[in-house]
C-alpha cells in the first residue's frame, strides 16, 4: 500500500509540469548561476580595477606604478589622470578605487621617528565595493616594502645617523654604494613579513557614500524593486489566460475591441500598477530607511516610467507564451529568478566574473539597475539616463510585438 501511494505521488508530479520544473529545473539553474559566480572567484582572484593619478611625475612614482602593474590582483587603467579626473572616474563607476600619488613622493623616505609626518597616499573609493580599497591598500604597502627597498633603507640610515652620534662621510658613501648594489636584487622574491602599516600613511576617502544617510538602501533598493516588478507583471498578465480558459475572452472579442487594443489596455493597466508599486516601495524606503527619494525625484520618475513599461510588456510576453495559469506560475518563477540573478538584483554585477558582467548587459533589468544606480548612488546628471531609458523602451517594444504575435493562437482557436 505504501508503494502504491509513492507511485501515485510520482505520477501526479509527472503530470504537473509546473511542480516538476520547480522541483528539479529551478535548483539546477540557480546552482549553475551561483557556482559560476563564486566558483570563478575562488579559482581565480578577481582583479581590482585601479585608476592612478600621478601628481609627482618622477622616476620613483613611475617605478611604483610599474610595480603595481605587475601585481596579478590589480588591473591598472591605461589612462592619464589627475586627482579631479580620477575622482570623476570612480564616481562614474568605471573603477571602484583610485590612487593619488602625492607631489613630492620622489623625495619621500620612510621616517621611523615620526611616521605621521610622511607625505600620504590617498585612495578614492566607491563603497559599493567594500573590498577593493582594502586590496589596494594592502598591495600598496607590500609593493613599497618589497619593490622599493631603497626608501626603507634611506630612512634607516637617517635614524642610525641621528641616534649613533653621526656617520662619517666615508660611512655614508659606503652605505650608499651598498644600497645601490641592493637595488639590483629588488626584483627577486622577498621573504620579509614586516608590516608597513605604521610607516606609510594612506588615507581612504569614500567619494560615493560619505554624504548618504543610508548607503546600503540607496544601492539595493532598485534591485529588489525591479525583481518584484517582474513577479507582479507576470502574475497580473496571467489574467489573459484565465479569461481564455473561462470563455470571457471570446465574449470580449465579439465586441468592437480587437486583440491589439486589448493587449494595449492590459499593458496600460500593468504599467500603472507597476508604477504605483515602485512609488510605494521607494516612498517607504524614504520614510523608514532615510532613502533620499525627494532629492532625486526627476531621475526616479524617468527611470520608474521606462522600467515599469518594460517589465509590464515582459509580463504580457510570459503570459502569451504559456498555455495555462499553472504553466505560467512555473515558467515565470524560473525566468524571473534567473533574470534577477544574472541582472544584478540578487548579487551586484560588479562582483561577478567579467564574462557574467558582459552577459548581463543583454538583460533588460541590468539597464534598469544601472539607471537607478546612476540616480540614487552615483548622483549623475539626467543625461546619464538616456541610454538605460532607450534600451528599456526598446526591450519593452520588442516584448509587446512578440506577445502580440503569440496571442494569435487565441484568435485562431
């Protein structure tokens, strides 16, 4: 009897394609996505893109930049920057961190007596990536300690000269000759484990999140909002299938209303529903989590209008593709979660492997997230929203046209 119950359960599962997909296909898809993200990061350390502004323009600063280029964990931007352009580069999102090499670095030597008096490096960081500036900080200290030992030695000689009663000119000449010979071997592997943290002054400035009352909400509100817009649109679009199953659709089509007009009406309804949902969510974020909504209203409305248009058309496309409401529930869950994972709603795209970051650009929700990020996180001008808005409108128009072609089967039936 128990065996018969088990057999009946498996037969029912096989007949229910939606439950079958949710039971086996969805876990496989998500395992593949996150294994691709985290597996690639574990097998190969992702490189940190670093912009460098050399304000010293000396042989020593060029030597430092060359040593940093040899670091496998860094990707140095091949472009000339000053401090202002480097900050703009980080604000635009083209690099998570920039290094400012201060003027006078060529005369800098390690001061063992008063480390705080040394000229300091400045890191301009985008706190959306909380790891990048720490990686650069550590590699900068390591590079100076191992690849530029003359700085450490010069500081040590001055300390010995001061506290030993003074070195003779001959002693200084001999030490300098030894230092010159030592530079020949600086490319060899070093075994020192000393730390330069207390000797090298590095100041980190958060150029993006320092003036935001709640940086995390400003960064992730769009990701959650877009994902739930997709669920709402696909679920509401299923009303078309219910009308077809109940026979209501046939009665509607006997009137002067044609299918194109019907779809446009449903698109308008989903559009207004999604827009109101997004407004309520962001308003709640402003009230409960101090999201700066009212300081970014023009950008928010531009992105909200185009994003909800695109997600509404996508919901109609899913409904037009499916045959039954149960099928829509299974397929929409799989598609929406997959698109959200690859597009950046669940995991920031800038932390994904380079291949997945590029692949995400073919998904409409990644353009929506980039637009909202430009508004609420990067404080960029409205002109930066032109490309995301154009892409969202184009995606939405394509989705609607394809949905109209798919619903012809209802007219034939």
